[in-house]
């Protein structure tokens, strides 16, 4: 282990020196202006010496998934350090929890600099790392300080597994310092075990326990509201073909179409000839249109709240699907395409959804909408209690 650690840190040190000029240049980019000086040039303060629980999450989505855990720990008056690697994750944590005196958010230092924190973490009880943030030094240092180490919401994607296997020697060393792993699925458990993980428990996805919030309350139209959420190129054609049949049979129906990428808003509007079309940014939600294009970011949860049926896109093309928990939270009748390989764990947490293969099958489901069940989220509260007990034990 000592020889591995020496070799690993030497490689990191050489790599750091080699890439130093590029790091200097990247600092001037807005995306890295705060994170790179903190992570690679030690331009941030050290953790509070009262830190008991250290949580680490990569970016915005992972920080968001930790919110129920952070809230529970704050309620128990635990002193928390949260580290992130991205500015978006850092900003979310600051915005959400900065008012609490026992909460601190910092950027995770590059590993060759992490030793500077050791004297500040002498009271550390538990390190909790999310998903696939398998850095060696945080786990090693936490164990060296006598702390418990947990990997939660752990996953290994289909796309990444072969890459993990090529670095199996590295991951075996990392997992030797991890006390317990909470995996998202049985499939993740098998893959993590093959990489050297021990003491694995299948927990599901932590996002199930996150609060899904709205930022604006739209009045529900008097029409049948069909929402196509996060559509990608070529998916609008599939949805429009099916909606056109529904609309002819039921003129009192409304399609709210939300393209995934803002640069496609105009392109999508241009393909809607023959319908009464409006834009959310200009006309809001009304009964006067056949189709409303959501051309404002961050509105999907607000739209899902008023939906009767949600067609969850990113699944009719090989993107891999999008998060089904949001429409299920509001009890929408939920339809998805067949390609959900990036979201299968989240779909396992949802009841009463239907997978459709193509436009023809989607058309049939929409015409039979009255017989579609309302979706809902399956929540295992005892699992969350068990996780919190493990973190605080």
C-alpha cells in the first residue's frame, strides 16, 4: 500500500507540473474562475476544526441529491463539511445552506494538496462520497484519521465499465479504504464487487428522497394537457405524429413541448405548421393554443404539475432517457420511449409507467389515455433511516 501511494502521488505530481501552464490559462475561463484556484492553487480556507461529517459530491446534481441527508444532519446539530469539484455544485450548496453556522462548503483540493487539511479534520467521524467520485486520497486520509468511510448512491454505467476494468488495480486500492458501499442497483453491486468493493448493500437511488420543488404556479388549462419533456432532435416528429392523431379525435387537447436544448427552440417552432402555436416566454399557459413551446429553462417541474400525460423524451433516441421522478411526483400519466439505459434505476423507483416503442404505439396510448394509470414514486423510508444511522453511528 505504501509503495502504491508513493507511486500514485509521484505520478500526480509530475502530471500537475506538466499541466500547470494549461491550468493557468483555464483560470481565466468563467467556468473555472473560482474552482481551479481553490482546487489546484490552494486559494481557499481550510475546513473547520469542528468538522464531524465530511460529504463529497462532484457537481450540481450530486449536491442536489445530498440535500435530504444534509437537512437531517443539520437537524441533529452535526458539524458538516461539503466538498464539490464544480462551481455549479458549490453555488447550489452555498445558496441552500450558507445560513447554517454548522455547515461549510469548500472545493475538494487536488489530491497532492489534500494533506494540508489533515490537521483540521482531527474530529472527523465519517466521510461520505457520492456516486463514482473514487478519489484515492480522501478515503485514505479519512481512514488514517480513524473515520468511517462510505460510498453512497454508487453506480458504474454501461459506458464506463470497460474503462474501470482497465484501472482495476487502482480501484482495488481505493476500495480497500471504504467501509461500506450503498449501490444503486443489483447490476451496480456486481460491477462494484468485480472492482474490489466489499460490504455492498443495494439501496436504490438517493434522488428518490429529494424534494421536487416548483418555482411558479401555472393555472391548469381546461384542456387535456400532454407534456413532451426534454425532447431531442427527431423526437419532436414522433411526438407530433402521435399528438396530431389525438388532436383530431380530441380537439380539446394541448401539447406543451419542452426541447432539451435552448439552441433548438426556433428550430422546433418552425416545424409546428398547421397548429396554433405559442411560446411560454411570450404568452404563458393558456387555452388558446394547440401547442405551447417551453422556451424558458428551469420550467419543467412547473409544467409537470399541470400535466395530465407526460411523454418523457430522451428515450426515443439513444440518449438514455431522463429523470422520471419529477413527473411521477406530480402523479402524471407517464409514457417513455424504449431507451432508458441511463435511468433504469430511477424507473425502478416509479410505479405505473408505460414503455412505448415508436410513434404508432405512442399514438395508441394517447388515444387510450383514460385507461392509463397515474404514476407515483415508491419510497422506502426505512432504507433512508438505515443510511442516516450508518452515517451518524
